[in-house]
C-alpha cells in the first residue's frame, strides 16, 4: 500500500476537499458531472455531505468553457493552506494548449504533490501527463485523444477501451460522462456503495458502471462499424426479437438476401459473424435486466433467447469474463 493509499484509507469522516482544476475552453460536462456527484454524496455515517468542493484556476476569476457558460473560480494559491483529498483535472479542447502552458502545468504539479488522490476527466489527462504524474501509469482518456496522449507522453501506458482506470492513487477517465462513472466509483470507495447508489439514483444514472467496461457502448460500436446504415433496420429488429431463434437464414430473410451472401457481407461490414452479433445483443439486454429488475436469471435467460441459464452463463463469461450472478451482485441497483 502506497503512502497516499494509506492516507485515503485512514481519512477521517469529515468532509473531504475535492479540488477541480479548470482552464479556458474546458468541456462543461467534464466539470459539472463529477462536481454534481461529489457535491451531493452523503456520508451515511455522519448524516452530512461527504465532500467539500472548490473550483480553481491558475489566477482565479471567470473561466470560459466550450458553451456560453463561464465558471467562477478561485486561484490555486488561495487554497495553499488546505489539505487536498481528491484533485480532479478537467478536460476540454483547452487541454491541448494547456499541456504546454508552463503556469498551468506548474500549478497542477504543485496541487498533485499535495493531493491524496489525483484524477483526470477526458482530455484532462494531457495536462496531468505534462506534470509527469502519469509516467509509468495505466491511463485512459477520450478515445479521440488516446493517440495524442501516447505520442506526446511515451512513458504513459495508454489504454483506449476502459471508461476509467485506477492505478494506485491516480484515476483517469474516458470521455465526458465517464467522469461521472469515475466519481461514483470514488464515492463508493470513500463512503460505501450505498452512498454511491444514492447519488446515482438522484441523478437518474442508469447504473454504477465498473471501470473495466468499455467506453464504446455496443449500439455505438455497431453504428461506427456500419457507417452507411446498411444493417441499421436489421439491428433494431434483432433487438426487438431476441427471444426468437435468430438463425443466419432468419436474419438473411429480413434483408432479402441469401444466407451465404448475407453472412459474408455482414461479417465484412461488422467485423463479427451474425451469430456473435446476436449473442452480444442478448448479453447486452440481459445485463440491463440484471441491473434493473428482480427477475430470476432463469427468466432473463428465457426472455432473451438463451434458452438455458448455462448458455447465458457461458455467453457472459465469453464476453464479460463474469458470471450473470456475479454481474448482478456487482451492478444491481436495489
């Protein structure tokens, strides 16, 4: 256990200071998503809010975002005498010039040295990497910035897929709304899962996602591969009919194509066979049912075409590396 991790584990139950670092042209949601989580996370043991939040910039004052809204901030120097529990470097288009701004990099470096936990949201990883704090660390950022992060900072171990990664006292998240997932996971670590679920419910967040989940939703992944929309109508029909035996012949009939030709064209466009696409959709729907309903695993398996619990279990292990029962235990929202 590192010294910072030990400090986190022994942190008293009074409000923990969360410092958000902003600079010109941030993405507004990169800030306000995690800010909303920390601002309303209850410490169920004390009955008070678990965090005290402050937004800082290099010199203080109003900072512009990528919207019409500007953010009031205090200077980083104004909190020099306060202990920082969690530091969050916000992302946005301003991160690209920001990672080369000596004053911003020096400010974030000094704040990181005082923080028990340091985080970045989206492209905020570029600014944080410029301080050297990410050297040798596994990190993630928005998929569109992963190449730049790897090229600019070759000592950083960039991963493209996860929605967030925790490496010791360093947390990094993928694009925009993934910052909410990271913040909820931090609340769960600090205050317990009940507190995290309470915030998620109040924000009408569908679920508390683990960092290992992909920043590419299955539906988005299908759309990215099928850019011409050749199979868009078919995919809608498949999702609505997963209880049916969706053979290649059945899918081909929906496309008015021969089975052999359909299988070949589908695999070329989508990168997977029709059978694997059906299995992925069934797992996706079963995940949602496990998260949000009290239906038994047997009922869910039957509803989405798995036929048996064992077939559903094998599909979950293949695609998610977790059993349906373990998935429900980790992600079910009571």
